[in-house]
């Protein structure tokens, strides 16, 4: 698995406001789909699409209890995204670009 396989889906999942709202709700506790729908004022079918994207990106995990599915954050994936961004801060020098050479 390459860095692209883990980082790109994560940032894609974070690019949608509704998915970010889902993550904000899951910061403090595990929630079932019905609770998420109620808090977000959305339908289960619309939310299912977004939860699938978050799961495929590894940002959330789910567990089934009876007929209910509960979602929680998958913190190791957030650590991976954070570490990826930290590498830019640590190793990317912010030097001005050299002047372009006029080849004419």
C-alpha cells in the first residue's frame, strides 16, 4: 500500500462539509445512523453515501448491534494524515525560486 492509497482517500473524504460534520459529531462518542441523521437533518440514504466514503478512507469504523450500525472515529488514520502533513512542515524549505534563465 502506497502513501497515495491512504492519503488521497482521506483528504477526499475531508473535502465535503457534511462528512466533516459527521466527523465532528463522532469526536465525542460513537453514534448510530439514526442519531447521525437526526443531528444532521438528513436522510439515511444521503448519509449512507457519505459514511461509505468515510469508511473507505479509513476515517471511521462501524459495528453492528442488532439492526443498528454504530460509527466511531478511526484515530490511527487521522494520525497518518497528520504525519503526512507534518512532513511538509518539517522538510519543505520555503526558499524563493531562482530567477528564470532567459535562453533567447
